[in-house]
């Protein structure tokens, strides 16, 4: 029998203290302990990217990360993107809606979190830079064209909020 380990993790600005099994993944911790179902689980092998979250502002596969590795860390999930005051969608989320960057939506949280990191680092990325970063996320519905265009729309809007 493995002994549980106490961890303190800040998720979307809220501190959580839990006793967890050392083998518990961050994805399962978020989904089952904290009931944050926005982080999806697909391949569980680091391939599909649907489980992508930000740890200390950097993207990470939550299916390949243990919850105990996040002790003391700051984690952001897709639920943390909305404006906490108004509940409004983050500009990147709105751009995916307006740009038809999703169909079933299963892959969307991963694409959104990857885009957050991309546009923080490179506010006006080239098409090649977008493809390079989003190449780590799989989508079975859209054919990627609308996702690419949604990221470009988000980049324009973040620079000039009135941009269409
Ligand atoms: S579920 Fe984590 S990369 Fe696929
Ligand atoms: S929108 Fe369905 S998998 Fe991407």
C-alpha cells in the first residue's frame, strides 16, 4: 500500500491542499479531486495534447505529470481563462468561437492553453510559428484551417481589441 502525500497546489488562483497517491496524474487530480472537467484526457501518452495545462505559465501535458510534482506550483486550466469578475470568455476563447475553431470541442481546451502560451511569448506569430506550436495538438474534426485562423484572429484582437 502506498502512503499518500500532502500537496498544496494553486489552481486558477485558488489554493488547494490534498492528500494524494504518488502515482495520481495531474489530469486525474484536476478532474476527479477538483472536479475541473475542462481538462480532457485522450491518449494518456503525451501525443494528443487535449490534457494541456499551464504550470507556472508554461504548457505541460497533465497526463504525463504527477500531481505530487506540482506541489507548491501555480496551475492554470481552461476554466481559469474566463474573466473572474464578469465571466466573459477570454479573447482567445471568443476568437475560437467566432473563427469556428472548434466542432465537437474535445480538443479545444488543449489548443486554447497552447495558444495562450504562444501569444504571450510571440504576440504576432507567423503562420509557420502557429503551425509549429499547434502541431503538438491533435484535432479530428476541423481540418485545422479554422483553428489556425482563430489563432490569427485572437492575435489581431489582443493587439487591437476592435479588430474583426
Ligand atoms: S491525454 Fe495527454 S497528451 Fe493525450
Ligand atoms: S473539434 Fe473535435 S477533435 Fe477538435
